[in-house]
């Protein structure tokens, strides 16, 4: 199995590739794992370099911070209520077309970074999602069957939400409740698309060790291929863009669980893509 990682301090991450448990420094191939790398057949070039022995092992890789596996994306596009049971617990009928909202690119952080509660927030919620990373430009795709060829890989994505901001202060849109700093932990790794069946993955979350979500991407209303095709009819998807594909039932907004509070631990994972974990901390002023 091959995975791609970015390891090291925030804003100074080292691109890396892990092959059969060995982590290699990817800097002889690229300065970062970003849209330019993906668009330039980077995944194949990196695999070839690793297989040819052209990459050095990354010293002390296990001791380094795990950053988001892709550099800051140009766009983070999110799909709402893409699991029927989650739509129901939100008080809505299943959508007949994909619901789209956006997150700010600076929401994307490492999957093990602390999750700081925003100032004055009261209803911070978790949402584990399958993240789709675009590898080649997609615009006005002719068919759903064409869509997956434009996907570079998949990743565990956490669409953190502030529900008061999302519902009561939104003015009819959702993005206000989705765009606080650090509201999209990503990772631990990017798994190439040819190693993943995106519609056959167990997806789960736990808070303080207690199960919250436990479902399968087979239960999506709109498949990954459908979403990529559909979005390409309205926007140009660029290499490195991230698509969050929706969350299954089991969130705090259902009324069955308390919202997140300082001191909580949230764990999320997807079969074959790994898991992430954040400590929830109280808001503190920057600097």
C-alpha cells in the first residue's frame, strides 16, 4: 500500500511517501504535495522514484507532527446531507440534488492538531467525511463514468460545524458555521485513488471513547463519481481541490449527544484511509 503524507511543523511540512511501512522523503521529486504536483502525474512519479530506490528514508518520521496530507487547497467544496439517515436526524428529507456549501481553505489543518473552540461558540459538532482530492482539472464532464479519472486520492476529513452559526445566524446559507479556523482537520494520509473503492468503506467517529457514527460510504445518496460530475457542471475543479462528501448519522445536532466541550477527545476514521484524533481546547486569543 502507498500513502502520501506531509510531516513536520506547521507551514514547514516535508512531503513524504510511505511504501510498505517505510517513509521516504519526497523532496527529490517535489517541494510539496499540492495541486501542481498532482497535475504533473506526481503520484506515479513518486511511486516510481520510491520503487527505483531514488528516495532517502525520512529520519525520525514517526516522531514528526502529521500535517494535512495536501497543501492548502484552492477550494474546499462540501456536500450536505448526503446520507439519508443524517438528513432525517437534521429534520430534512433526503435531497434530490447535491447540496453545496464551502469552507475557507485555512480551515484545513493536521488530523492530530488541537481543535480550538471558536470564541463565543456554544454548539460545536463533529462530522466525519470521506474527502476527495482532485488530481486533474474537471469541467463540464460528459458523464458520471468520466468522473473518477479526475480523482487523485482519498482522505479522512473532519467537517467541524458550529450549529448556531450554521442555522440561526446563517441568513439561509450554511458556511458561517463551517469556516472557523481549524474547522477541517485532514488526514493522516492521502491514499491514491487506484487503491480505494470509495463506495465500500466503513466510516466512524467516537467522542471520549464512545461511538457516535458508524456507517458505510455505500449509504451515500450521491456517489463520489456523481458528485465530481455534478460539481463540474457548475465550477471548474482544479488539481488539489478538496471535496467533502457528507457525513452519516450520529452527530450532536440530532439531540442524542452533547456538543463538544473543552477536554473532549474526538476520534474519526475511514477503513483503509486511517484515523485521526483531536483534543478539544478552549478558545484563547492568538499570540
